[in-house]
């Protein structure tokens, strides 16, 4: 059985790691560090929310390994679509 302090360390580490990954994904989308902090949420569902499920069960649920979940505040849809298109174009060049 895990100690209470070990559980706290794991939780904090998991959240900090998730924050870094979210910021990196958001930076890839916006291309600017300051704008990336304005995105409310960008996560990899397979390794976060649905990590407890086996890969086959995730597939049955429609959760693909290459999915990213993005949640934003009140934004202009055309601006968001343009940001994503720029990010897709940028990654295609790499």
C-alpha cells in the first residue's frame, strides 16, 4: 500500500507534467507562448482521462491514440479554426 505522502507526490507530479504537456500542445497550435496559456485545456485523452482502460476498450469507446481534447473559453470559431490550420500546416512542414 502506498503512503499518503507518496500519493501526494504522484498527484502533484502528474498534474505538473500534464500542465507542461498542455502548454506545449497549445504552443504548437498557437505558435506563441503567451497565447498558449489562454487555451483552457488541451489533453491527450488516452493517457489521461481514459488511461485506466485497456486499448481495445478505448477503441470501442471511440477514443483513438492520436486524439487531442481541446476546450476553450468564449472565442471566435473562425479564429480557432485558423489557429488549428496554421498548426497543422506547420507540423506538415516538419
